[in-house]
């Protein structure tokens, strides 16, 4: 899967275009740094019938053709919902960071988390930063998402990356991240519980520079035909 990013710079240089061929996509699940926070997320999903993970963190392989930079996705049935995550990938020997949504079918998740993740497209942002530009203050970065309920935009997720394992830890736990690979790096809990929405907007905010990576997408629900 070829992805295209506009790479922003902190030194005032013009943004540049980056094309990346991704043939391996890994979703790092249960990636929290705080065991109590991990347990909270496990219980949040357990309330929906999702079985406990066999290991923490747990690395799910998802087909690379599920990655998309489109402004909308189609899902089967009304049971899916998004989760904002950072996305890291290697290009030209350097690590970059962008945004993705681990959109997942919550009904299927009660039977198989891996299958539920594989069923849904994974929206990816169209801009990226060099990881080196934010590595020294990674924990200060904030991931946020909003959904639409009753016609109004509602805050859905909001937390610093200090709550999650660093990309370095996750990559080391997987055994490395070779060129052509991308990894999503975990999420923070949903405010008010996991639930579907007709749209999903997400952002990664850097309080030191004041800049943000942003992406949003609409969700079209296809009918379930028996």
C-alpha cells in the first residue's frame, strides 16, 4: 500500500512530500504504560464482551490494504467505532510519526479481536513529522478525537502519550520495524465509553511547537443482509 504524507518541519523550511510503500502493518494493542490504565481499558472492552488479551502488549497483524487515506470508509453494520492512535513508520532510514484510527467492529470483537480489527479499514492522516523532532518531549504530546452525537461534536478521547509505551519500547517488543512496515501505537480510553458515530476526527498536538497533525473521516454503514 502506497501512502503519501506532507512532512512538516520545525525550522521554517517548506513542507515536503513523502511517498511510502507499506507491506506490513502492525497494531500494537494494550500498549498502556500504566497497568491500572490497561486494566481499565480491558474492563471497558470486557463490558462489551471482549475477551481479555493473552499478553500485554499484544501485536496484531492487519492486512496492509486496510490502510487508507480517504476521507470516508464503509463498514458492515452499525457496530464499528474509531480509536485515535499514533502511527510510526520508517522511510529512507528515518522514523516518522503520523495519525491513524484503529477502527474496529465491536460486535465481532466479542468473538475475535484480531478478526474485528481486520474487518475495518484503518484511516491514516495525510501529514507527518520526523520522529526526531518530537522524541525528546514525546510524553507531552496529546492525542485527541471527537465524534458527532445528536448533531453536535463531542470530545471522545483526550490524553497525553505519557499514558502509553513509547514507540521505541513497542518496536523493540515486536523485534524491530524494518522499512516497509508501519505500527500503530495504542490509544487512550473513550470518554463516556466506546460507541459508534457517523464521523471521527482525530489530532496529535505538540504543546511545545503549537502544531498539530489532524485527520477526519466519515463512516458509511452498509446494511447487513442475511
